[in-house]
C-alpha cells in the first residue's frame, strides 16, 4: 500500500545535528489519499512509532494550533479538531460566510498566526481566508467564523509582479507551544514561481524571498505537499516542508532556509500526493 511505503520511509529517518541539538522531538502530521488519511509521526527525525488513521471526512489541509496544542483540519464548510492518537474529528461548528467557500480542485495552505491565535487558509487559486476561533478577541464579532480577505497578488515592483501565484503552503514564525507570540512573520511557497515568498496577511501581498533550490539547483515545484515552522522560542524558527517536484513520483521531507529558500532533503517519502503537512515541538 502507498501508506505503508510512506510509513516505512519515515521510520528510516535518522536524527541530524540541525534537529538533534534541542531536547524536544519534532512531531509531524500529513494528509495522504486525497485528504482521507492522517499520518502521525511522533518524531520526524528518529520516529519510534508512526501511525495512520482513516478520517471520517476528507480534509483539504491541517495546521497545528500552538496556543492550545491542538491539530486542526479544514474542509469547505468545516473546521475540526483532530485527535492525533485516533484520527477522530470534532466539528467546531464554524460559520462560513457566504463568500468563504473555496471549492474543488485547489490546494489549500493552512497555518496559525500565533500572535493573534487565528488561522489563515490561502489557496493555489489566490483565495485568502481566516478562521477566527471561538473566544477570539474581546467579544469580537468574527469569533467562530471563516471570512474572506484580499486575494493574493505580488507587490508592484516585485520580481514576480504580474505573475498569477499558485500558493500551496504557508507557515508563520514563532509557533511556540502554550502561548501567543509577540510578533509573527508569514512565509509561503509558490509553485508558479518556484519561490519562497512572504505573505502580508489580510492584504494578500506577496514578495519574493528566493528561489527554492536543492544542492544549489533551482527546482520545479508541483503544488503538492505542505510547509510548517517549529519554534523552540521566539526568533528560533526551523522551516520544514514536504515538497514534490514536477514529474517526480514521490515527495521528500526538507528543511527550508528561511532567508534564502535553499532546501535540504531529510528523507525521500517514497510516495507522492501529500496534500497537507503540520509540525510541532513534542506531542
């Protein structure tokens, strides 16, 4: 089975100095089989147990919520918490505004802004949504709802200005478990320009940081996989991504240099078609 191939490959990962110098493990979560299967890695660098769970309802994307230590899933019309020990979904009853549905055929990027504890969903077609969890703010009318903001577009004067973006993954810095951050910065990956970019939240403005390269060679990204940042403390941010190259049969787990876009492969996952990825410090 494809999932068994993925599990076997992940178990074979070895710890590396870049990740092993801290005390806490890095847990990973991925969506496979068109979002119908959750793959849980207790430690993506030296996993002892890797589990897979069939989900009651397919998901478009997943994200780790640092403040509460929960894994959340997104699909049109539903935001749910996911039990990483069973795959059980709990619908949070979010209200989707009339213009906040995404539709089929789009890759969804999904990650929490840990400064405000709200999660952004952007798509390969330029959609820009935010889920404001229950209890958001002080009686904020947006709490418990999913709302649309300005579509994604490159800034005037940027090297990629005028290019239609195909953003398939996003990630915020300072994803510190158990508390909010004093500041965050949002990165994203664009398969149209094969670049690491910045994303200016509600304004949807994109700016180029650098081409994604492997061993110094620019790559051609497929709009598949996912991206997340784990943070031991504010300012200590490590980018991790599952990337699949155009024409390749399988994806890989990479560390992403957030200043340059250079990607270093940590493992070949042995399969393609990953549609979501999240990571956290510990379980």
